[in-house]
C-alpha cells in the first residue's frame, strides 16, 4: 500500500469549515480515516460529498494523488462498498437544507443502499422537514409519508408525533403543521384508524391543530368504514377542544345520524352549528328538513324551507317533494298544495311522486273526483303513470266503492304493459267484497292464483269474508287451495278459520286448527285465544272457555281488553256474574285496568239474574274508580230496570245520564218507551217518541214496533196503523215483527180483511212468516169461527216444513171442540203426538172441558 501524507491540520482549520467536524468525519469512510491524511483545503472543498474508500482509489490509475480527494456529485452512483449510517445521512441532508431536490435524490440512493425506510429514523424525519419547507416539494413529503405508513413497520401515531417534534427541535427546524397533517392523513389513507386517532390526540395535546380538510377526510373515512361511533366521538372532541369545523363536517355527521335513524342527534348537530355561527349551506338545510320529515314534523320542515328561501336559496325538487309528501302523510292538504305551487314557481316541474301523493291526499279527504282529475292532467302533460300511481288510484276507488272506475284503471294499467301487483289485486278483491260482489272478487282471486301473484293476504281476504259470513265450506275451499299452492298460512289465516268454525260452533275443528298452528311453528296470539274462548262460551261450554283462558295466561300471553271482556261477558251470560266479578277483582290486583265494557257486562249480568242492588253497586264502583260511564252503561241499566218493572229506577238513571251530559241513544229511549207501553201509559210513551225526534235522532224499526205493540195491546188499531203508515212514509223498514203485531191486533178487533191484506203485503216483500206469525193467524181465525182458513194456515206451515207449536194445535183442537167436531179434534191431538209435541195442561183442559182458556201465559207466548 502506498504511504499517505499525515494529516496535520490544526483545530482552527475545522472551525472554518461550512460543516461540523462530526459531519466531516461521518462522511469519510472508515478506510480513508485510517490510512489517509487530508489537507484542509481539500476537506473544505469536498466536505459535503461522500468519499470513496481506498480500494476504489487504487483501482483508478488516473486518479489524483491520495492526498487529493475526488469531487463527486449526487448524480453519480455510489459505490456498493460505501458505508452509510444514520448520522452520516442526516448530516449530509442537513448540509443541503436549501437544496431539497438534491437532498431527496441523495436520500433515495441511501435508502436503496441501506433501507433506512424500514427504520423511519432521523434521516427520514430530517428529509421531511426539508421537503415541507419547500412549497414545490410538498408532494414529495406527502408521497413519502403515504408510502411508509402503508407498511407494517411504521410506529404508532403518538410515537411518531413525538419523534417529529423532537427532530424539529434537535436540528433547528420550526414546527410545520403541514407535516403533521400529512402523517394524520397518511394513517387515514392506510386505514389505520386507531393510529390516526392516536396521532390526532397527540397533536391536540401538544397544541397543534390539524387542518380542517384533513379532519373532514378523517371523519368521512370513519363514516365510510361504518365506524359511526368512533366518528361521533372524534367530532365531540373536535367541538370540546374548540377546533374548527365547517358545514361539510356538520353535513357528514347529520347524514351519519340519519343513517342510524337518530333524528334528534342530527337535529342537535344542526342547531349547535347554527347557534355557533357556522356558515351553513342548502345541503345542510336540506338534511335538516329530511330529519324533520322523518319525525313527521311538517311544520318544522316548512319553517326550514322558509329560511332557505329567505337566504335566497332555491330548494331542490327532492326537498320540495319530501316536505309535500310529509304534509300529505299528516293529512295537511292545504299546505301540500301551497308547496306544490311554490315548487313549480321555483322552476321545478311537477313530478310523479308529488302527483301520486296528492292523488292519495285527495281521496283520503273524500275527494276522489280531484284525484281522478289530477291523474288525467298529468297524463295530458306527458307524465307516465307508474305502478304506484295506478295502485294509489285503484285503492282510492276501492275505498270509495267506485269499483267501475277501479276496474277501468286496472284494465288501463294492464294495457300500458304494467303487470298488476298483488297489492292492486288485493285492493280490488277487498273493494268487491265491500259491495257484496263476491263473484267478481272470486273471479279476480282465481286470476291472481293462476298468474302466480296471489300471496297470503290475497287468500286471507276471501277466507275472512267467508268466515265472517258463516260460509265455512267456501272458506275451507280457499284454505285447501292455499295449502296446495304452497302458500304458507299466517297467524291471521288461522285466526280467520278458527273464527269461522267458532261461529258454526265447530269447536273441535277450531281446537284442531290451534294444534296445527303450533305444529307449523306459528305462535297463537291473544286474538287466537280470544276467538276460541268466545267460541266455547257461545256454545255453552263455560268450563272449557275458562280452562283455555287460564292456559293462555300460563303460556305468558297477556290478555288484552278484548280478551278480558270476552271472559267476563261470557261468565255473565252463563249466569255466573258473581264469579265474573271475582275474576275482575283478581285482574285488578294483577295490575290490569278494568274498562267500561267490563263494568257494563257485570251490570247486565246482575240485572238479568235479578240482583238489582248488585248491579247498582257495580255502577257505583265504576264511578268511584274513575271509569266514566258510557251511553251503553245507562242504556243497559235503563233497559234492565224497565224489564224488571222498576221504571222509577230507570227514570233515575235517565236523570243521572242527563246530569253528566250523556245524550240518550235510540236504544235507551226504546227501553223507556217499552216500559211505559207495558204499563199501558201510551201518553208517556208518545212523549218519549216525540223527544227522540226533538233531539235529532231517528226512530228505528224497533221503536216503531214498540209503539205499534203498545197501541195493539190497548186495541187502538187506528193509532197503531197511523205509526205503520208513518214508518212507510219515512222510509223505515217494516219487518216481520211489524206485520205480525198489526195482523194480531187487526184480528183481535175483527178486521180480518185488512189483516189478510197486510199478510199478502208481507209475503210480497219476501218476508217469511215464522211460527209466531202463524200462531197469531190461527188464533185470530179460530176466534172468528174461520176454522177452515185456520186449518189452511196449518197445512201451509207443514208444506214449508215449519213445525207448528203446541199453542197452534191447542187453538185448533179447541175450535173443533167448540163446533162439536170431536173426531177432528182428537185427530189433531194424535197428529201433535206423532210430531213429537207433548201436550201441556192446556191441551188436557181442552180435551176435558172443550174450551181454550185465555191465560196470561198463552198471551205471552204470542207477544211480539
């Protein structure tokens, strides 16, 4: 090896160098330091350049003497044997603090050589400080940070913030918020949200405020990642630490809240921002309007809409549409129409959503004509109705029972190539059933089944209809078809079938359906059990009804008001009112509230059992418990007291009723009228009848029949016929009881001709006589000696398969005895026995004495 000139520079020579001695020696490879002597001039000249090692110098025959160091630039490749250290690179970078491009390129070569990036050491941090000090190299700092943070070796946010601050202080850089923002944003871009949070809190705790743009990006990224709770917490800290936020921040947070249906929270963000003086924009206001509409607060939405217009902002078409639809949901048609005009005046066009909503609003107000007119107008203006528009209008027509127009729209819809939805078909089926057009409903149902669009609701509509009407066989056919088509029955389906069978008193079938529900994993609800309990009561199986109710409670199904009333009412009708009262008291101790209907049932039960004082005690208990009596309460009491011939107590109830401001209904008036009629006090009865008209009520058929019966009992058929004519003139329907009472009275006064005319009139109206009517005719004719005509009445009954009662036979037997035709009298007696009718005491009295005694019991049997 060649000898080298010893290095004898004095310490003063180092002081004149542009770099520190530490930098100088860090730039000299170890081999050079151990084997070469450098002049101060050459050191000064090359102080910022990495030096080649001795091997590279020897290998170059054209090189300068060894006491002269070759000058290198950053553009030249670095020898693979050159040793780089963090100190070496840092000091080199610091020497080019004003040349960020050269510093960047040098660092890249050093990075490639030694992989400093994996360490993110001081050299990396120094380079970042250099780059962010140059406006033209911000992009380079940002890219370096993003690349490094996308790896796994980057430290946490809090650690990195500390290192950045320490490096800036150690190497004399000022704190540049930009570099911290880049790091915060880098963590967000890398989806390292926990590190981003640490970075944020570290910055804030050190008094460094992240930029608004970066914070908004952070929040937006959290929300996009569905980390709404984290975003919510970050925003709370932004506010609490008095960091700046803007309308974009508010908009993001409001949208996030609405996404989770937290409407109040969204409103809170809006109001706080507004109170803090944040400059809001139409987008934020539109979001606040959406929040108000979600709460159906149309007045708030309209107020915000007005604020937008005051700020000279034109609300969007979608915002107008939303508020209009909200107003219509609240049945505020006036405001909706005003907003529709404002929308159009603002330059927007009428859209299909608004038009369809207005159509629904019109028909909900009972104005189907305006709905149809609006439909015609939008078609004329070029809007094409969709399936929703047709569905709304068809539903409106069905609700208003205009099935001709509903069918027309249905066909128009199909012609337009819009396939009918099951919603439309179900609306039409329900509409046809409402107006009793069962055949049309069934035909449409079959079409829906064939088209494969019928669902459980479609089947349920017909099943419910047939079950309600007692047509359980037809309901069963629909049920079987539903099962065959693979449509799963719902709880409603089973409830309907159970109801239909309960009405027919097929309780075994109803019970089997309940078991089938359980097998299908369908949970019977309180409605199911209420129907079954009521069914058992109606069939007279009281014990089964009680047992089923108790079973329901044991399953944890809490009875509702209907169920409780069903149980109490059933017990009362079964003559177990005291038991019902005990049950009610037990429910009260369990926390249930007793309703007016339950009290009414108890009062009715006690009255029917003759326990007037108990009924009054229930009434007093009801008033004391704070349950206000209804008109049914007083009607029940008045009717019950009148039937028990306690008219004074009934009148007392009437006075209490009026004192409490409860208007009597027709039923209550009729109960009092009937009581006066039974007392033969037609003057008082007539006064009450006139009062009905004075208070604005209309007497019904029952009231007229009561008055006619009262005059009939006084043989005042002139007054009775007057009420009959009045009925006809006022359009009140005459029923079987009306004609039977008039015929009975006319026959009693000997007016057989008029009685016969009324009988023929009754038949012409397809009113079928019952056994009471035939009894009246037979008795009246026999009393007038017209045995043959009376006998014809009996024959007519037999032809119609109506079994005569004992009274009819007794009347005819007495008539034939009176004429001396004993043979026919005994034949009728034998015929009566053949038909399974047992003779009573009256029959034997006639056979012994030959006379029919007009006892009160016989007269009572004919009362109508």
